[in-house]
C-alpha cells in the first residue's frame, strides 16, 4: 500500500478515536468530571489526526524521500472493528466498561500498530509514528489513573 493511502488510514483511525471519546463524553454528560476527561481525550486524538495531516503534506512535497514503505493495515482494521463493535454492542456502557475498552485500544495502538505499520520509514515519518505511540501510552496511563481514582464507584481497584 502506498504511503498516501497509509497515512489516510492512520488519519481516519485518529479521527475515529476522537469520535469514540466524543461519544463517551456525551454518554457521561451528567458527570462533569468524566465528560471533561473524555472531551480532553477527544481533543488530543483530534490533534493526532492533525499531525498525520501535516505529515501527508510533507509526503506530497517530497515523495521520493518516503519510497520503500511497507504498510500493514491489519492493525488499523482490527482497531476500527473493535470500535464499531463496541459502539454497536454497548448502547450505554458503564464507566468501567468504557475505560477498560479505551485502555485496550490505546495499549494495542501503542504496542502494535505504530510500531509495525510503517516498517522502514524515513526519520521524519518514524518520528511522527514514535510521537503517536508515546501519546497512546500517555492516554493509556491517563485512562488507568482516572479509573484508579474512581475505583470505589467502578469496583475492584486491581483491575486498573
């Protein structure tokens, strides 16, 4: 798959993550702290999509520097499927279920997706993917900390 298509897929995934967090913020609108937390996550995911859009502009301006890219879309396909299934199956998930799901998605993206989808990327693209991966880990930690801070209302603290 060519780089332009790969970056388009990655941008779409970041947008879908933002939409997931927007949906969760709306679901928990009655809890101001929780809604604000998910809105912050939404904003950060939207900024990730903007970073990918910026990289797409760089690629268009110097396509030869980005030759030889290998792109495996299976990780993106998997996460997109998880998000669709979660939103379809979980009409109104509990906060605990929403946090566990979001942690699963963020950790998968950080561990697998960004590390493997762009094998052989040049240094600029590698830096972008590294930054997105670090941001996913930060999101995972923020979700875990939020869950731990609300463990009394969520159940077993050890789960977070």
